[in-house]
C-alpha cells in the first residue's frame, strides 16, 4: 500500500487466492474482446460470450458457467480418479520392475561367480588331464626307447659275435695249417652256422603310429566330462577286411550291404570308430549311374555299408580307409533284376486248390486222367510236394521263374488264385 503503483489495488490473503483467483480475474472472449466468457455452449463444449450466442452459437444449448461447472467438474473428477488409479498401478509396476531388476542383477552376479568357479574347476581338470596325457606320452616314449635300446644291443652283440667268428675263420684259413683247419673245422663251422641261424628283423623300424584324438572321450575329472586321448592303435587299410553274404550280388531296388572290419597294423581289431571311410558304387557300363551308399559307424571298429541300386548290371565297389583301398577292394557287384513275385498259388495240387475243376492248369506240367488239365496227387508230372502253380517251384520263399502265361492258362491261374 506504500507503493504508488499498487496503493489502489485490491489485496487479499495468499491462502485465499487459490479459490478466488479465477473469480477475481475475468476472462474475455477471443472473438469479442470486450465481452466476458460467462456462458458455456454444450454442443460445442466451450465457453462463449453473449455475442457468441447471438452470432455463431445460435440455437445451441447453453447455460451459465456457474450452472454447468458441477456437472463437468464431476466428470473431470471421475477421470482424475481413474487416472490416479492408473498412476498408482504404474507406480506399483515400476516398483516391481525395480525389484525385478535388482533381483536379476543379484542373480546375474551369483551366476557370474558360479561361472567363474565352474571355469576355474574346468581349467584345473583340463590341466590335470593334460598332465596325465603328457605323463602317458612320456611313459610310451620310454617304453619305445627301451625296446629300441634292447633291440640295438641284441643286434650289436650279434654283429660282434659274427665279426669275431669271421675274423677267427679268416685267420684260420689264411694262417692255419691244413691240419689245424681240419681239426677246428667242425667247431668253426658249427659256430658260423649257429650265427647264421639267428633270426633278426631286416626292417627294425618300430610302429610310430601313435596319435592324439581330440574327439575321443577321456572320462571325468573333478566331475567334468573330458575329451582327448592318446591312441596307440593305428588302422592299417591293408589289414581291413570286408564281410557279408551279399558282398558280390544284389537285387534291383532292394536294400543290401556289407560290413567293413578295421584292424590295426598287427591285425587286431581297432575296437573304436571314427576312421575316415569312403565307399563308391559305380555302374561299369553307365558311368553316370552312381549309387550313394549309406555308412553307419558302429563305434567298435566295424562299419556297415548299405545301398539300394536302381539299375541292374555290373557295378564296381571301392572301399577306402584313409584314402587307401582295403583288402578285397575294389570288387565287382552283380545287381540282378528286381524280385519277381509269384502270380499263382502255393498248393498241393490243382485238383484240390480249384475244387476239382478240369480246366485248371498248373505250371508243374502234371496231368490227371479223365480230361483234367492240371496235376493231382500221385499222377503223372506231379512233383510229389507242394509247389507254385505259376512256375512249378517247390520252395515257397522263392522267385517266380515262370514266363508270361497264355490267355487261357492266365484265366485258369487267376481262377485258381481266387479259389
């Protein structure tokens, strides 16, 4: 009140301005600046002045702001309440996210510790396994060197004995008298013969085929599964053999195969799988006709090779181990035409299977008296046992050998089959 600029202004307490600020500050219409906004157009949902009601909002429902404030205020309060509920829900969700993030971070830290412990234990297990492998390799090396030294000492002693015998014999022959030679001939000859009879290997090189297989299972250490082993057995393709009844024969479109047995340089079975085995099956007359065989590693040193040739004829089969032919490879495979099934019946005789019909025929060629065209028990041409009516074969599980029958016999055979 001491300021000239505000001496005539109306003053009120600050705590009362919150409720009365709007009442003390009139709002004017933006379209009619001299008119206050005292009315509310319900249709347009906006405050208007008196000139607006006469001008642009004619015939629109309206009322004073003081009369409609309660209705619209209540609607805003409902929306506010709903929004506040969503805010509470969101705050709860955010709190859950924070809790989840905190729990996840704690879990991640625990897992990191667990991973470090696991990796540390794994490294120690691998280092122990490495030390065992190196120790095993050192023992093998010592064994090989000792064996080589033993062989070398034996050969050196044999050479020394031979050199001594040769020198003595040469001096005897050059410096000895006839009587001395004749007296010592028997002893010297016996000694030389004994030295000559000593067996020794002219190729004393030892098998150095020791190798390391990283994929080989090596058991457990500290509870960890480990891989990697030293293999002292090495496969020898020249000692690998092929086995199977259907090694040289097969049927068209029929699955067949054989077994490959892998042996080491001493002829003993390998006892493990993983060898580089390759098999090719090629038609000799049709070079573009190649059969893709399926190889199954049994894991015990044996491999089963199966295939189903689509074309009959002569095939060349090559079996390789480590790029070299195995024993018996390559070999020829004869693929016959696909199995011909019987078109007739496996019966005791035509008379019984046809119900006594005279027109029923049989490929065995048997006949009966009385005008019967087929076979009967004990009559001429009957094979004396059950047989196929289409080809006369006496073995039930056999291939049909009969050719295409005539129309008459075909009808008779079909009638016999149906009966």
